[in-house]
C-alpha cells in the first residue's frame, strides 16, 4: 500500500492514461474516482499522489492540504501535479504555497518524464519509511532498555527500604542507605527521561491531570535537587506565595518541569553560588522563575538549549553530565499543560533566568490522601501475594511488606500464583508482567476467572510503562499499573483506597 501511486484526475482521460503508463513501468497505482475515495485511500497509505490542476477545486485542495498538515513528523507526502501549459494559474500558486512536497510537471507529459519523476519520488518516499522504521526501532530499544534497567532497580530500592526498617538508628547503615537511595533515584530519573523522549516522539504520552498543590510540587522539587546543590555548597532560595496555589495539572510532570530547570541551574552554577526560585500568580497564570549566578548564556545558546540531546559546557569548560534532554522535556511538558518555558541571560558569566508559566486552577487545593494502615476491615492483616520471576525482587518486596504490617509471601511464576491464590485467596496480588512462560497478563486473566476473584486488588508491577502495556494490563483485569522501582507508599495508598471503600460499604 505504501509504495502505490494514488491517481486523482476526475475529469478527462488523464487518470486512465497515467495508470497505463505506470503499469508499463511496473509501478503500482490506484485511480481514485472521488474525493471520498482519495481520502480513504490516503489513510491506507500512499507512496505519492498524482493529480491534475483542474482537480484542485476548493474541496480537492482542502483535502490534500489538511492531510499534509496532520501527517506524522517522519512523513512528507510527495504530490505530483500535472499543470496546463504556460503561465502558472492561481490554483497552481496556491498548491505551491500549501501542499508542501510538490513536483510540477507541465502537460503534455512525455512517458519517460513521468516514469522518471515517479521513480525519483518513490525513492525519496522510501527514505522517509526508513526514517520511520529507525525511529520505531529506537523507541522499542529505549522501552526495552527501560524495562531491563528497572528490573534490577526494584530489588535494590526495596532492599534499601528494608535496611531503614531493620536498622533505623545505625549511622553507618544510614550513610550507605542514603548513598544507594541517591544513586537509585538518579538512575531511575535518567531511565524515565529516556522513556519520556520515546513517548513524546511517538505521540504516546498523555497527562494525568488532577488538582495539584504548588506547595507539594515545590517541596518535592527541593528534595530532588537538594543533594546536588549541597555537594556544590549552593544555597537554593525559595519564595512562594503566602497562600497555596492549586493547579489543574499532572503532578509528576509539573515536578519534572521545575526540577529539570532547577537542576540545570545548579549544574551550571559554580561552587558556593546562588539559585533563587520564586513563584507568583499573574492573573490566571502561575509564573515560576529560576535565577542563578552561573555561567550564563550567549544569544546562540539560548536559541538551541531546548533542543533534544543538546549538550552544553560546564564552568570548567568540560561537557556537562546528563543526557541533554532535561530542558527539552521541561518545555514540551509545559506546552502540553498550555504553558511555556523561556530562557534569558545578559550574557556569558552573568547568570541565567528561566521563566515557567502554567495555568492556575481556581479554588483551594485539596489535601493529599493519607496512606492507609495494613489492616483489613475485620482487623486482620491484609494478605498479599507477590509474584515475580526475579526472586530477589519478589523476596525483598514481600519482606518489606511483612515489616510494614502485611501478611505477605512470594511465588516466582504464573502457575504458582494461580495455585496460591486458589488455595488461600489474598486481598492483594502484586504481579510482574514480563515473566517467562505464563506472563502476567495471562496469569491475571486466569485468576480473575475464579469465583470471588473480583474482590482481589490486583496491581501490575513492571518495568514496562508504555500506554500499550497499561491498556493490556487493564484488559487483563488489573486494578492498577505501577512501574518499577516503586515506593512502598504507593502500594500502601492503593491498598488503603480499597480498604476505605470496603469500610464505607460495610457501614451501609
């Protein structure tokens, strides 16, 4: 489908003759008799469109122009337009201005000229398909990389939490725990950034909007940036509104926007420098400014720092650490919220200022939901089954849940999970998706088919965070989809939400 030429010439013999000429050259083509047919065939795929000047009525031009405007980034649909002899008409000039990749051929057309033009067009179109395939393979690689990196991160983070519970007052353990936690948090953030790039470029990322507290966002940003700032003896000054500001936003993405910019300011500010973060409401907008007294920016740098994978030099003249995607992600996420991110600087050595603008939601911010206890409605411990073929991940998470007050045990494959849930139905199942043999999706479907299984809270815990994996987990019967490594508080909150609903229903 994607190599055929769609021919649209509704009057005269041009369509029939062009199809015969292309058939003689073994070029696949399809003649579209109506605009509706042309629209339908374009959706199925085309190497190029061959049309004529008189076919570009207002309806014909509009259809092609709209298709060109909404085609994906990799695509630049070639359009071959057969024109009348002589001076260009207003129709042709309009086509040149609005149809993008346009090739004009004056009639009458020699057969060899048409065949040569179509062959050249198809070769160029094939290059576009190669770009699309390379992007698809890159996205698949990044997704697989994220999954493989998240799997070992999960037991590492869980083991660190276990150390905290087992040795709460041991300073040497605390130092090791904090060090490991910092590195795990950094690696998790790098993995998330890489996957965000893949999701944005493929158009698969969506915002999970809710009512968000600015105070909570800034507190989270401070935690994320504190270690890097302390290491360089940089004081971060915070100036927030006297009253909290509610936002209609994706909490995680807003944290990411501000944290990426504050981290960037810290990175490019010398030892002992200053970074100031100020927030204020301006009408229906929230303005957050991040100022530093670092290395500054020249005019050329300001124009390119928001490009993906752009790397700048540090104070010492070396290329900076990181992936060069933080500022690009910050701007893209702000735009998805209906906001902006802009940068300005008086020049090299004179610091920089970044301005973030986001829409404000009227009304007071809600208090976050409190974590629930590990007890059930009847006072007994919640029964938890942890299922993961990575035994370290399963055992460490089960041990952590035990310490936190749950009654938890682990199994390592789908068949064992089905048997265990049938013998002693748990209140909660935490189930890995990417297990060999019977994967998590199949296991979940099998468990849900058993009588009474609807009452089980089932959480997918996996390294796969893409929209397709989330859709499939929902279809398989999971209640929630969490991405490794996970904080214990997330599991506790989800269990608590289910417990609260059961308590309300029992009270009725």
